[in-house]
C-alpha cells in the first residue's frame, strides 16, 4: 500500500501553471472566447507541441518521440534501469475545445516535475525513481478515429503500422501528417512500461461542482455502448394519412428515447443513457418522416449491468418497431468494457487529498482517457478537478485557478508517493 | 337539391386527358422520374401556363387573367349576366412534385369543357350556364407564403396590393415575377363569384386506395394547427453527467411526440397529429442536446375538437418542460379553421359517382385546396381520386389512368348538374 508522501509540504507554483495553460490556449484560440481548436496533427497542434517541448527542454528533461508522435519527457540523473512514474494526458482538442481538457494533465505534470527538481536541488526531496510527463497523440479522436489513439499504440493495443494508415475526416493520413509536422519519432512502440501512471484531468461533468467537492478520486472508466439505429418507415402527408395507416419512424425514435431515459432512472447508480442524435428525413412540418437516424449512448461502470441495459434496449426497439411496422437497422459505433483503476492508486489519491485538507469523492469517469490505456500495463489512476457547470468540449470550459492548483498539488504528492512504492503484484 | 345530370351517358376522352397531363408534366420534368418542378412564377411555371393557355385558346374559350395571375377560361355564347359553374385548381408544383397534384383539376376541367362543347355541337347537351376552368397562382406556397395565394386573392381574402409585395424564399417579389413572366393581367380582384365551384384532385393520402374506393366525396377541409416548439435545455457530456443533473430538450421533444400520437389515437375520428420536424442541436452522439426544434401538426374536421387537442398538447408541454427544467418557446406557424363544403355539392358528388357505378366514400381533405377559398363565396365541393400508396409532393406521385377517367367523368356530370341547379340559399 503506497503511503502519503512526507513531502506534502511541497507545493506547485499555481501562477506558473495557469500562465502556461493560458499561453498554450492562445494557440488555435477561437476568437472572442477562451476556447481553442487544435485538432490532432494540424499546424495548430504542431505549434502547441513545439511550445510544450520548449518548456520540457528548458527543464533539461530527456525527451523522446515515438512513431505515433507521443512525446515523453523524463527527469535525468537516475539509474536508466529504473522505470519512471509517468504523468500525462493530451494536448490535442476538439474543434470547439477548451484550454483545460488534456492540457491540464500535461502542464500540471510539467509543473510537478519543475517543483520536484527544485526541491531536489534544495535538498528537500529525494526520489527513488524519475518522474516523467507525456502527451499522447489524437486522444480526442476528433480528426482520426479511434480516440485515445496515441496511448493505445503506446501500450501495444494497436500496431503502429495500422495506426499510421488511418484516414481522418478531412482525408489526411496519420503517417503523412506526422511527417508533415515533424513528429514521427524514433522511439519504439509499444513504449516502455512505466512504474505507474497518473493523469490529472478536468471532470467534464457537473458532479464535483454540484456536490461542492474539490478532488475526484477516479475509480475507473465507464463501459460505453454506442448504437446507431436507422429506422425506415413510410413517408406520407401529415394531413391526409389517418393514424391507423401510419408507419412513422419518428414516433419509434421518440419512444426509444423515452424508454432509455426511464431505463437509466430505473437502473440508477452509474447508469446513463443518451439519445444525442435524432435526425428526421425529410424533416418537414407536414410530412411524416420516411427515415430517422438516432444514436443511443449507454454507459455503466458494471459490464453485466451494461449488457443488461443493452439487452432491454434491443428488445424494446424490436417491440415498438414491429408494432409500428417499421424496419430498424442496428450499427454498433463503439463498445468498450468498463476499466477499473488500480485500487492502490485510487486510495492514494483519496488519502492524499484528505491529507491536504481537500474534500474528495470517489467516482467513475464517464469519458475515456489516456490513463485507461495505461491501466492495461501498469498501476494507473486519475485525479479529477471540477468543471464549472460541467461544461467541456466547448469554448465555455472552465476550471477555477484554485481547483487547478489543488489538483496539481494532489498530483505532486501522489507521484512522489508512487515513486517510493514498490508494487508487489 | 341538384339532381344527377341526365347526360350521364356523356364521357370524357381519357386518352386526351392523360396525354395532356403527360405533356404538361414534361415541363420542369425531374430527370429520371415522372415528377416535375414548377415553382410558382418561375420560367417553368410560365412554360406550363403558356401550354395550358394554348389549349384553352384552341377550344375558343374566353380567357381572362387577373392581377395575381389567376387565369380563367369560360365557354362563350351564353348570356354574359349568367355566372358560370367553375372548375379548377393549380398548375404550380412543389420542388419535388408530381404531375397530378393540381394539374388534374385544371386539365380535367378543360377536358369536361371540350366534351361539353362537342356534345352541345352534336345537339346532345343543353346548358343553362357556361362552364369555366381556372388555375390559381401559387397554391402550393412552396415559393411564396401563404399557400392558396391566388384563390385567396380571387375571393377577396387578401388585397391584391399586399399579395404583389410578398417576397419568396429566393428573395423574388410576386409582382415583379408576374411582370417578368407576363402574367399580371387586367381582370379585377376579387374576381367574379361563380355559380358554384368544383375541384377534382388526387387524394394525396392512402384512404381511398386502402379501402378500394374510386371516388371520394369531400365533405370539407380539416382545420390545421401548426406549432413550432423551441426547447432549450443544458448541453452536457453524455458520459459524465448523471441522469439527475440533466435538462435534456430531446427527451422533452420525444415525450411530446409520443403524447400527440396517443392523443390522436385517443381522440379517434378525423384527428391526426404529426411531429414532422425534430432537430437536435448539436446532434452529436455523446452530447446531450442544448436545444431541440420540433413541429406539431394537429388537424381535425371539428374546430372544437381541434381546440381541445391544442389545449391538451399545450398543457402537456408545460408539464414535461417543468419536470425536466427546460424552457419552451411556442410559435404558431399556421392556424386554419375547418372548412365545410356545401352539402348539396357533396351529395351530388356522391350520388353521381354512385349512378356511374363507382364506389364512393365521404371523407375530409387533410390538405388545403383552392376549393376551400371558393367555399367562402359560393357553393363549392371537391372530388378525390386515389393516390397510389398515398404518395404526393413526391416524384413517385401516381394515379391510375382508370381513376383519372372516373374522376373526370364524375366532374363532368357534377358540373352539368350544377349548371341546371338554382341554389335558393
């Protein structure tokens, strides 16, 4: 069991952290907002990478770039056979992104390393292992699918050669774009397995703010089931077609939306259900739609409950489609099983926050993160900080400076603690 | 009470009627289909008008064009103080139109007049009143709102000067377009009130075909209530936002869709209800929508029942919106009270079809038609012929030649009967 670092008296420099977040956020800035757009492997992503690499160089870190463009910077002066405690996240964003999502995990990692180096120099800190911080290519998946691509390749979940051939929404190819921006590196993939991995991230949801909690100790990542339904009925005139002769795919889509809402409320716990997409064709006021496309996003921390939700959802769709006389085509857009983070890391996050006098809450992550890839190969965990109004992937994404500072200080203590911990299993 | 015409032995020439429908349908033809596009007052509409006017001229009819471009052709050789029995409809189409909607009422009227003139010449028919056929500008409303514009102006429902200033979806102005295509005429509006008005039209719905009936005796036009709802909630991440913190306008829209479907089934009778438009913003799989726009189309032949449906719908929207914590803005897009056709005309249509050995069914019209404007000023009625699969406003719109013939023959008998009828009220 890791113990809370005795170095809890160390603290990061909050002004430096915020200043770097702001400076990085100016690259690809969306005019008139605090948001930014740096889709993976674009010119703006390159500019962001170049800036963060400069900061890594300024700290004298050992910087390696691998074949998918993941960049990892490691403290020097340690026995090269000792694996580092790694922090990190991503610096690509969605098209209407904020300056915290991903960026916080990278720049807080950098801030932790700068703080640790200074403490070592002052003789106030000794580390058995180096600390490292990385950013991982195309976490958002907004340009190239799948998301979490760089960390997936890092942990050996996808061969590099397959990843390099992926075509983006704009027709660009990953390998070509890496060459173009100069970030196809020589470090091998799969990458070196770290001693442990910790990612600080904004919550991207309203739970912490709603409960007035500063630190989320993330227990795992929800399993995700995305289904697209294409429902085909009979288009007809809204005035001239009696109800008994209708085969309305819009009514079926609406029944499904109401059903999955009620399913989520009935299941309770971590179950969520969302119909984000409902598209009527032809979408005219006086025409019963001929076809409706909709998506159903089901998530749960329990794989068995997620499977139960999927089964109920499928059964209901078949029932209402038969009753209405419409055809339904199912397409699975994504399916990930839940991920459990290492309980030793989760406990350490919670205990560290507590020792710092910060309120803390154990919770799942509803979104996917690079840390879940590292959970396949080493003890891994995450720290959440609150998102104002729960907003993310939006130019209004914001986290209070005091919460950024608290999160980075917990990250500091946790990685120092992990550097002093030998895991026996 | 009008009586069935003793001239029931007369019959129209079905080949000539179908040939003219096909020839007119070639103007603005949609390549690879039997559909056509002649939006009101476009070059294609002008070409269609010119063709039909040529046919009117060939029959030696007295042709008048009024200030809104309505064209009426009347048999000559009658006392000019005797008002005609008028037939007619429109020849403009929607952008993805068929060759029957509107066109049938005009060309069947022409066919009836040609048949009557030949019978008079052969000494087989005497008429106390002339027959007339007209087409009315912009019935579809697909380019200029409101629909049924020409007949509305004809019966005095809108001042001509207001109509001439209407701007279309493409920025064009009605008066300018009439001048451009040479169809701003000198005949006054409101136009001369006919003795009676009868419109033959395809059903545009599946009722007749479904019941195996050839002739619909149209009792009236359903009242129409169109409402647009703009539902504003809180966009959030589909994974990270617990159900209890959601304010999802998509769920509200779906509940409304299911509610109005069930309302229509509960009301029964002529009540129909349709949510043709449901538009999610941003319409992404993993984002709870911030806003949803939807339309609710309610129709009934009874004004009191329509008002009851509207009241229940409004109450339900407020209830579910309050429960979900979303804001709803209501906008009335259209509201027309039901129209009753003259029962003497309805009875005559039914009795005439029966006398011809044709199956017949009394029914409302779910769509608006020029005849409902004439119902404001004179005895008016409509005859429906079946639409294959109920399809209309679509390039697949089709009516069997035998049904076209049956409909035109009923029209022939009905107008001859009306020409011999003096209405006492």
